[in-house]
C-alpha cells in the first residue's frame, strides 16, 4: 500500500530524507487541458459504465509523477462527489485512486483542497470491502502529506464522534499513521489535547477494534511527544489502560527516527493519587501492527541526544489551558491536582489525625460560642500545618458538616469562610475539594457580613484551581438560583478577578450567556454589575464584544456603549495573581525569544462560533455561479447576510470557498469588490481559523492585486491585510504560491505584492525557508521595464536579505546573465549596508530594575545616569525634540515651562516648595542661575547644572578618603529617584 508510510517529504527533518529529491528534477505535466471534453457530463451520468470511463481517463492522467499547478477545484469536487455519494463501490475505489494520484503529483499544491475531501473520505470508511478501504487509506494518507495536521484537525475530530464503529476505527488508525510523521514541535499541546480527549473516549468503546485503534494512536502520540507532555491528558486513565498505551508505544517506530522529540524518555507512568484499575480489560485483541508500515529498526540513543539541549523559552513541561492545567503569561505551567472523592469516614479519620479532638467534637455543637471556639482551634491548626501533610478534602468536609454553610452566627461563618481561604492557599487544593465548598461560598457571597470572606475564599480557590474553571463553576451556580444579590456580587467578584488574574482561558461563551440573563433582570444592581463586567471584558476582547449585544434595547445598549467608551483609553492591567503554588519553572523572564503560541494569541477565538455550513446550500452556490449578474449579486448578498447574522463562525463553510473564488475573476468588477468585502467579513468572523483557507481563497485574492482598476486593487490589498491580521504571515509564505504570483509579468501585481511584502517582512522575527523561492523573481523585478516595479523591488530587497542573509541572496544570482548578475550584486551590496536587524522578542516588564543592587551601587551620586543625560539634553535650536519621543515636534514655550517646572520639583529646585525640599546647595555646587529669557535656555541651564553636579560626585566617589555628609547623601538618593521617575513619566 502506498500511503503515508511510503512517502517522504523533501525538506522535512530526518536522517532518511535524501539530499536530492527526484521529484524536483522531473518535468511537470499539464493534465487539465487533456481531460475528455465530456468528462464533467459523463461523471454525472446515470449509467455507471460512463462514469467508470470518465474516471479511468483521469486515472491515466494522474499517473504522471509530477503534475503542473493549476485550478483543480472542479476536478476535485467531481471526484469527491463520487467518493461520497456513488453507490458503486468499484467507482468509489477508482475515484479514491484518482485523488491519490493528484495528491502525489501536486504535493503541497494539493493542500488547498485537503479540507474539502478529508471528511468525505473518513465518512466513507463505513464501507467494509477491503479494496475500497485500502483505496481510501491510500488516498487520505497521500492527502495528509500535502497539508498539516493543524489544518485538518477540526475535520478529523468532527468525524471521531460518528456512531459507526468502522469509521471510528479507521479514523483512529489514520490519526496513528499521521502521528508517525509528527515531531514534538509539529504535535504541540494545542493539537495533542483535543486528539487525546477524542481518543480517550474510544478506548472505552464497546467494539474491541475501535479500542485497539485508539490505543495505537495514543501509543504513537506518547512515542512522539514523550510522557511529560502527554501525562496531563491521561490523568483520569486507569492503570490497565495506561499499561496498554505504553505497550503500544514500545512497538512504534517513527518516520523521523531519533529526532522525534521526546521518544526516548524512559520515565515510567505514574498513576494519579487514588486511581484504581478498571473492572475490565480494554479488549483481548492485540494492537494491530499491520495498519502502518514500519520503516525498519532504529538505533537507540541516549535520552540526552534524543531530546537535545532544552531551548530557551520552550521547556517540555506538561500543562495547557483547560481542565488539565494552564500556562500563564510568565511561561509557568500549572499542574492540576487530581484527587478522588473520599468517603466521609475516611475524611473524619484524616481530619482527626491533624486536628485537636475537642475541635471536631464541637463543630456541630448547639452553642454558638463552642462552635466559635472550635473554629479558632481549627484555624490555628491549619495555619501550623505542613502543606504536604494537609488533607484538604478532609478538612473542608469537616467544615461542611452540619450546620455547614447554613451557619446562623455570622462570626462563626466568617471564620469558616476564612479557614477555607487558608486551606486553599496553604494546601494542595484540588477541584474535588473546591466542589465541596463553592456552592456554600456562592450562597454567602451576597451576605452583608460574610460576603467579603466568601470572595476571599473564592479568590484563593481560583489561585489553586485556576480562574477559568473556578469562574465557570461560580457563575453557573449563581445563576442556577434566584437570589439576585448573590448573582450581582458574583459578577462583581468576577470583574475584579479578571483584572487580577487576566483573561486567558476564560469561557467567554458561558459568561456572555449569563451576562445577557443579568441584563434582562429587573434588579438594577444586577444590571449594573453585568454592564461593569462587560466593560472589563471589553479591555481584553475589544470592539467585537459589542456584536453580541446589538439586539438589546436601545436604552440598555447606550449604557453598554457608555461603559465601553470609558474603557477605550485604558489598557488591560498586568495580572497580579494566577501564578499557582503548584507550578514548574518554565522560562526566565525576558528570555522568551520565540513567537507566541498561536493558540493563546487571540482572545476572540474563545468566543462562541456559529455553524453556517448548513446555510450554504447547493441552491445558494448555484446562485453565486449563475450566468445572470443580478442573480450572482443576490447570492453574494445572501452570503453577506448569513455572515452578519452569525457574527462569529466556525471554519467549516461547505462549498462557499470554491463559489467565492469563482467570483474573484468575475467580469463585473462591482461583484469582484463585493466578493472582496465578503472575504474581509469572513476573516473577522472566522478569526485565526481562516488560515486553513489561505491557499484556496487567500492566494487568489493576491492575484486580484494585478487588476487594472485601482479601486479593485485597493479592495484586494485591504482583504489581504485583513486575512494576514488573523492568520499571521507563515501560511502565506509557505510553499510556491507567492513565488508563482510574483513570477507573473503583471506590473500592477508585482508592484502591489512587493509593496505588501516590504511592509510585512520587517515585522517578522522568522520566515519559512520557502521565501527563497521568491528571490529569482525579485531579481527579475529589479530589471523590470516598469519603473514602479523596479522601485518596489529595490525597497523590498533589504527585507528579503534580513531573513535570508547576504550569502543566500548572492548565491541565487548564479543563474543570472553576467550583465544582470553584476547589477544585482551591486544592489545587494547597497542593500547590505541598509539591511535592518530582525525585530527582537518583546521584553516583559518586571517589577525589579535590571541589574538589581549592582546597578544601584554604580549609580552616580547626582542621580543622573549618562543615558539620562543624553536623553534629556535638548538640541541648541528653536525646535527641540520632545523628551521620550523620537519624532521632532514643535513645542510651545508654555509646554517647556511646564516640563521645566516638573523637572525642578522632582530635583528639589522649585522655589515654591522651599520648605518641602532640601536646600539646592546640597545638590548643586554652583549657586542658582538667574532666570533666563527663553524656555529652551532655562532647560539648558538646569540640565547643565545637573551634569556638573554629576561630574563632581563622580570625582568624589573616586576619592576613597572623602566622605559625604548624611544630608548630601540623602538628597542625592532622593534626586536619583526623582530623575528616574521623571524619565519614566516623560517616556510614557
């Protein structure tokens, strides 16, 4: 069987990849024009023999090992229809073979069609005939090599929920074969988590073949990423199943050999506390090894070589957002503490071992004073307990004993709530323990006397169990009851908690639903709390949040708008909580030089999304492709209405991409512009998920940049920018698509595309290696007959060199003619001198000054560092650059007078505050300079005094025998702080 395991992609990491790819040496064959003229009629014919003839004609053409790039959308659509709907299984197998040939012949160029055919092939696995199954396996394996697991993940995961056991089995086997080609970097946690969750459902399936396939896929994942990365997702799996997964892992041999991430990790699985074996074995059948071809035995290497030295900023530690743990902004991974529910007798025994005997006896006393005394003893004992020996669940169970959270004495209840907070802060507090107390906390959050204690306990639990989970539980509990006071205070707590913990990982969908409920309430306090929470959410989500409340009453919407307006000028506060005590150090601050994780980069991706594929009917698609432009416009209007109504949509949009792509070439330019506007809508509505449509929809928009009409080109450029804002640049620069566009000798296209690249490349810290494919066409543009094209090419040249380097760029001139080569090399030399540096990773702000105490020791006594002096000295012209800014702005004298006033006050030179500052002579050695005429001269004068003071103090520091008076030193340190504060204010 030719499939995934018999194919190698040129350029992938691995020792077995040949240095020269024979595919690249072959000449591409154009087959679209060679299709039979009646192919599309025959493929739809009722007679199966006619359909067979059409497919056989395609099969002969796709046997060519390398196919020329082109528009294969209609052909793929026709083959997909046969695979999905044809009742003749022989034709299904034949169509699958045609798809295999297309994928093998086109390679990465077929990737744009992968999302269309993968779900259809997986669902067709309901056919059990061996020849059909084999053809489908070969097709989907070949298609996988043309795309990435990320791009097809949503389609594959959707099929995992199918009720057909054969489909579930074959999907799991496909996932296992796909994992064979992954490494630890190409199978990140954001992909591993959903696939693990889906496969874990299958290992408990009633069908043994489904279980075996799921075990094989999980075993392969374990081999690829290692135990540390996959353990958090297997926390609830019993020991028998864990052993089965490990057994399957040991049989796996990866395509990438020893470079396959953490495969050589030798640590054994450890069961979570309290985990017990399942009552039954997962199945009697052995894991099937025949489903994936093994490339041969691999040499074992030490773990240190397999893993390699750890990269800065990307440690291999478990965790991820969601129920298994989370990664906060400082690069710390938080492990979730798993704990089974204990019987009440066991809890009593554990509590008795750590609490005084009289304390437990008096917990349910009828005398409130005795209960209060019991709480005092309880608190003392908890505060003195060692964290590792604190039985958190047992202790909170004791607190929940009758009268529990219905305690009538507010003093006892206050102490009880405070003890919950202490236990959560000091102990290994689990979600199991949290569930015992959260209901009681929510019931008391609206209490006048106990509400603050309840909020304190909730915050402590949020730190132990992470805010996303805690907030979802608390809000759900609050709105399951009818007490509006509790609901209002819960929303107030959440508003404050978001500011303290940050917004990462929160279930926005649940909050929006509950906020809408609160906005519709009669109670004005509850409505106010909801609007306040929306304001806080607006800080993180932005204007797109308003889209969910456009159907509210005008009066209420105006209040929401007013709250949003207040927040427009504000920035989200830096999180001060959420660094749990159960963390493993991940990265040193300031060392993370890698790109941010795409999965965490966009808060809008957390918003609820609507499935619109059922609304993209065949009738609508036919309308968009109709011969009458008015009907085509009606179809486009319907699409725009569907997207507007849905607000945020899921990436599955059916046949819409192919329909919209056709309209980009419409003879009616108004419809082209309308299509471009719809594509902009689509980017906003789909968010980062739009990246899977870059190849089949985004690249055709690039083609529109070559349109002769300026307004159409402007609309196309706006569309490309809207997409790039959601996707980033990686998907655009990968593959040959961009180089193919630059190859076209269209001056408009070349101008716009080079200008766009000159704008985007300087902002990137790294680019795919495929960028080198654009260089020959860039050199062609440098000699283009159109002056504008030459100018744009010269502008883009330094930015190409910034990423590729001078050596590669110079080497690429080898194929040029001698005269052209000399000219291009001269331009490269000139560009080399102007080549900018790559942007560095943003440095995270820290509360401590860089250098710590050492920096403080070498600070000049005058408080003015040389850097501060240079930054503050104005130019001796009438136009003085603004301090803290890079642009040269005209500044009014009144502005300088105000700045001078601030400078004098901070340095202790202001005459109006003579009593509140040290005498100026203690800071400056010279007497005060008389008032000068201009503000510029005044600023010169003051700064001159400060420079001289610094120099004098530096000389005095060099003299070891000279001592300073205490008053002078006090003033100097005060001056240091003042100048630093002033510098900070002006720079801000």
